């Protein structure tokens, strides 16, 4: 068996709640995630379910409350976050954030935005080598060289997205985490960026964790999809299977909610209400209970765990 | 048969320090009773400007160069301010993209709905209270009695949006103008809200102008769709017809760049170039610089409409 690119076990992040002594917000709760070399895994779920927190945990931008992360076999959680920043593993995992306007320093020219991580993470100081690496990254993402001396505000949304990606791949990561990389873009620009990402993965052999709320987008790039609900993974399945035969009632509602002109007049099941509070959730109640169309007595007595539904397919529901 | 809302050959510019922005040129659109009409296009194409103009709401910098807007026979561009205000509140309702800024942060949401009803209906006392609860439960807000007592900050973004919609629908408006009403909401919530809008148009003959950048959403819910590009409506058709037989090259490209549940990454096409700068001299067809079908005739004014099928018109010299 190959070493997975990424293997997270029991990953948990709880935040103390201001003003309520002893109360904890369960942002990410006991998540297991494995990503193979070259694999692209999608991560979906409604806002607030913990996608960005999980992304930040994996990139070691924040410390987990519990759990371990192995990257190419190295335990990155053995180091404190401060020590990890200086470790060689830091360059292997890179994050591309949703809004490049926020993640790019407005007072840095494109050149500096891309070269900065190369110096910081790979220790490259030589101006000639730096120049080559910046230009190689810019070429890879199709960023015209004349834009390299510009500031972010002088770029279009699509160009800024390219800079965000160039900056991440310049340090040759083995895993790229993309947190809603196209949700601020118009569809025509999104199309270019999605094709670019597909092409880069093929050429550079990176693995992706692709976070998005748009299932039509996730489908295009990912071979396997992880569905989260209120901090927990509720279903993992190969892409086509997740769309055609979702097993968890939340996934079923999610898939049914995708707008689709081909199903204009079909009545589809709808999900009412809003999720329960992520603060001090009852460990013996399913997180989806109260909103779930099935919701039986058993669901309030015993929290469901992930069970095998078939090849490579798991779901956490008593009735799945 | 006359339409409830008729925008006729509307041209509107913004006079700014940096020049004249030709935001709308010769825009015509009608919405019949009970009809849902979608307006789609990239950001900056003039969708919001048109929506506000339809309500007789314009920025101080705006100047109408020509055209008319008729709402139930009322001339919205020349009506007295008090007549306009009364019409807007009672017969036309608008939903904006960011509900939090549209709600009063220091007033309970139930009171805000009551305010609207007090102004425009004869409900008082217990009957008024009942109407408020009814308005909240219609948008499927769970536990409406308790939610009525909440302040906006105590509710999630999705809940606030539903309160906004409850408020907009409370007086049973004849026309709903919804500008990106579900952008930023989870797809499951989006589906519930859009189902409700559709139900209102079927049961109460409410007319809806749905502005969205999401062709999939427009494709599922609208009866007709107008495609906007750089301040022009370039094509208008019944939804099924538009999606099956787009006649304008821009519409075809917009469709090809929008992921659907059946798209593959190889199908995904982007639109070359970008929207022209609306402050510069513009050609007769504002898409010409991006268009692969462009011929010299395209530059001759005026650019005529061609009817390619019943109810299906396109503003292109070389339609598909
Ligand atoms: N730094 C933080 N402190 C406290 N709570 C947080 C923090 N970051 C995120 N959360 C909470 O954790 C939950 C998950 O948030 P997030 O990971 O951003 O969700 P998503 O990306 O899926 O929208 C939310 O309830 C959010 O309010
Ligand atoms: N108050 C204003 N002053 C100057 N230009 C404006 C103003 N409002 C909108 N515009 C311009 O009008 C065009 C259309 O904008 P808008 O209707 O907001 O586009 P959309 O809603 O389709 O994204 C844009 O070029 C925008 O910059
Ligand atoms: S375990 Fe029960 S409440 Fe949870 S998803 Fe399944 S049926 Fe619904
Ligand atoms: Mg997030
Ligand atoms: Mg707009």
C-alpha cells in the first residue's frame, strides 16, 4: 500500500465560547480524511459546517484540539504550529483562498507576492533563481509576464485568481487546498480557472482538496467527495455515486437542491429550518436531527457513525 | 393584453468625474402577471441598474436619456414622489442581495414586518400579529412566534434573507423585483426560497423580475430569460427555447461556461475578452470585440432585433 499524500485522523477543533464558561463550539469534530497522491477530493457542505476550519487545520495554520495529520508519511502534528512554519513540510501543503483580494498584500507587486513564499519556505535568496522560479510559476498559470510588475488593484478578478494560484504552486507543494477558489468570479472566468487547475494537476501531479459550495463545480474536478454537516463528515463517496445514489438524508437534500433547468417541473424534497447550534452538541444525538426528514427516536439516543455503504462509500445515518 | 411592467427603450447614463458611463442603452423588457422573468449576464452588465430604474430609484448621478417605464399604467419616471413611494411599498417589493443592510438592526424582525403591514393594510392588534406570524411561516421559518421576537443579528444570513422575503411578500405585492436574492445562501435554502417565489407567482399571480448571474437558477425557475451584456439586452426568449436554441453568440458562450450536472471539464468553454469600458465610445454591438462571428455589417447602426421564433428575439446581425 502506498503512503497516502495526506492522512488525518480524529481531527478536532473546538473553540471556547466567549461569555459562556466551559462551553465549546465544535467547529470540526473527529474527522478522518485520506487523500492519495494525485487525487482530487471535494469538500462540500453548507456555510458554517467547518470546511474552512478543516482546511486551515490541514495546512497547520491553526492547531487542532485533537487528532493527527500525516503528510507524505510525516507527522506534521508532532510539531507545534510555530515550529511547523519553519519545517521543510511547510512548503508541501499550500492553500489558495477564496478571495485573492484579501489574501494578496495590496502593497506588494505581483513579483513579490509570488517570490515571498519561495524565499520564506524554500530559502531561495539568489535573485537569478528567484526570478526564474517566479516566471515559471507565472507561465504555468498563464499570467502574462507584463503583469508581474503590477499591484493587485491593477488586475482583473481572474488575473488576481491566477496570482493566488501561482503563489501557491511556486513552492512546488504536493497538496493544494483550494478554499472556494472561484466563488467570487464570473462563470466565464471561473471556466478558465477550473481548466487551469485541471491542467496543473495533470502536469505537476499535485493532490487537491477542493472546497466549494457549488456541487456542479466540485463534480468537474473531483473523483471523490466528502460531505460535512455541523463539524462532522456525514458521507464520502465517489463523485458519480454521490450524485446518483446519495445515502445520507442531508446529502440527498443537497443534491436535490442543485438548480437544474432539466428538472424544471419536478417536485424535489426540500430541507426546512436551519442547523442546530454547534455549541456543546449532545454527543448522543445525530447532528442532523430536527431538520432531518427521517429523524426517529433512535437518532436522539445514539449518534450515528460512518458505516460502509459499498465500495469506497460511507455514510453516517442509522437509516442510510 | 398589456404587461404589468413594461420597460420601453430605456437608455440611462451615469455622469461621473471619470466620464459618462453608458449603463443602459435601448433596453426593453416586459413582465406579465404571474410571470417570472430572469435577467442574466456577467457582473457589470447593468442588471442592478435596470432593476433599480424599474422601481423609479436612481442614483443622483443617473440621467435617463430616453425611454419609459410603465408599471400598471403608471409612468414610473415621471410620477409624483408620493405616488411613487406609495406604489413601491404596496404593489412592488424588492429583495436585495444583502439582507442585513436592508433590515433595521435595532428593531425586532416581527416589528419590522408589522411596520410594513401597518402602513399598507388595515390589520391591527391581534389580527396584525397573526399576519406577521403567517408571513414568517410562509417563508418556512421554524418557530415563527419566537423568531418574530429576534433582532437581525440573532439570526443567520439565511434566516435574515427569509425575513426580508417575508417582509417583501407580506403585502402580497403585484410585482417582486429580486436582485440576486439567494447569492451567498446555501443551495438548500435557495431552493426553499425559490420554490416559494414560484408558488406565489402561480397562486397569487405575483410577477417576478429575477436578477441573477446563475443561468442554472434562472433556467429552473423563470418562464422567460433576458440576457444582458454591457448595458444591452442581447437576447430574450422563453426559457426552454433559450437554453435549447441560443441565438446570440454571447448567450451560447455563457451557457457553455456554466457548469451543469452534465458538464465535463472538457466541455467548459470560457468567453474571450471582457466587458467593454462603458465610458468609452462603444460600437453598435457591444459584444463585437469578443465575438468570433463579427462582420462589417455588425458596426452599422441601429442594430436591429431579429425574431427567430415566437417570443424569441435576438439582437445580432449573424445569429446562430
Ligand atoms: N476563530 C474562530 N473562533 C470561534 N469560532 C470559529 C472560528 N472560526 C470558525 N468558527 C466557527 O466554526 C464553525 C465552522 O466555520 P467554518 O470552518 O468557517 O465553516 P465553513 O468554511 O464551512 O463555512 C462556524 O460555526 C464558525 O462560526
Ligand atoms: N452610481 C453609479 N455611478 C457610476 N457608474 C455606475 C453606478 N452604478 C452602476 N454603475 C455602472 O453601471 C454598470 C452596470 O452596473 P450594475 O447594474 O451594478 O451591473 P450588474 O448588476 O449586472 O453586475 C457598471 O459598469 C457599473 O460600474
Ligand atoms: S441518523 Fe436519524 S436524524 Fe440523523 S440523518 Fe439519519 S435519520 Fe436523520
Ligand atoms: Mg469557508
Ligand atoms: Mg448587480
